[in-house]
C-alpha cells in the first residue's frame, strides 16, 4: 500500500499526464518501456496499470498486467499452475525485445530455495564433504542437474532469502523431505530483468528477485539442510547419511570432522 501523501502526489502527476505525448495516445508497443534509457517509463506504465489508468487496448497492457501479477505473486491465487503458465506466456516476449536498455540487463550469482523429497535427493545429488552453518542450520554442499518444469523461475541474489523460502515449503513438514537451495551463476542471456528493476516495480518487497528464463538442464551447486534430521529425531550417522545419498567415504570423513561436531553442538544435539 502506498503512503497516502505519495499516492496524492502521484495522483496529481497523472491528473496532468494526458498532455504528456509519451502517454496520452495509449499506444505503447510491447517492447517500448524496456528500450528507454531509464526505468521511469516502465515504472509509470506499471503504476498506470495498477491504478486502472492504462486501458486494455494499449499494446503494452498484457505485459504490464503479467509483470505486476508475477512480482505481486497473484498467479498463486486460484488455479496456480494455469495462472502461472498464463503469466509466463505473457512475459516471455520481453526476452525477444531488441535494443533493451542497460538497466534491464544483469548477470551474477543467485539462489533458489525449495524443499525436495529425500528420494529425489539420493537419486540426483552428488555430495561433497564441504559443509557450513547458514542461518542457524547445518548445510552440506552437493552438485546436481537443474532443469525447471517452467521456462521462467524466481531466483534471488540473497542466500538468506533463498534459505527462508526453502523452509517455507510445505514439504519440510514431512520427515521424508529436506530444505535445499540451488546456487547458479545466472547469465545475462537468461535474465528477464535486473533485480534492481524488479525492486523498482515493487519497492515494498525486499526479496532481491532475479527472474530467470530458461528450461535447459544445467549443472548447479545445491546446498542441503541437514538440521531437520536432528529435529525429527533421526540424527546424523553413516547409515543416515547413506540414506540421503552420501557416499560412505565422504560420510566417514564428515563424521570424523571436529568442525562438524562443533556445528552439531551448536544446534544443541
């Protein structure tokens, strides 16, 4: 919700917007806002959509609606899968826009938090003996092939945010699931829009969202949260590690590591 003073200021701005040649004709090509030297025009069009100023006849309307739906998470409402597919379909043309502005472009390290069944983890992850404490939990490093079911996904430039989402997943209530965080170096060719631009569209959110467009299989690092094994009374032993797919030699090396033992003590077990 916008502060009242900000709302009044923006309302006054748009009361006079009809004389602005950039907006009064309401005939903005779908790629127009993404080709401008600053993000101002994109922000203005999204704001106009949010405040029922942008008419459906405007060529940019479907993209502005889909962008607002994605950032606000409205595709979660109702028929989730169908809504998400519709939103993605409306946004994908952005990738084909020619002459996109520099503020649209981004590449860098990003993370995606989920939870996965232990059966999937055992089958697909190759574990290392590297581990660390993050946000009060014990995580072990692995690699895997990542291939999204959807051609567009939300990632974040903050590991802390990804960890939060991994714990929010419903699956972790089940002892047969574990929170995981994928780690990926996003290429500029995969990025729909820079995180700073996404933040500008919805300044109230602080998720540092990076929107990735790709459904190709790629090798990524994945961090697996082992803390639920303790919380569920399972503990950490060679047999337990084997059940989630950790090689015997790596398991023995982990269990003999004094630093790991100190981390387990930190958890209170």
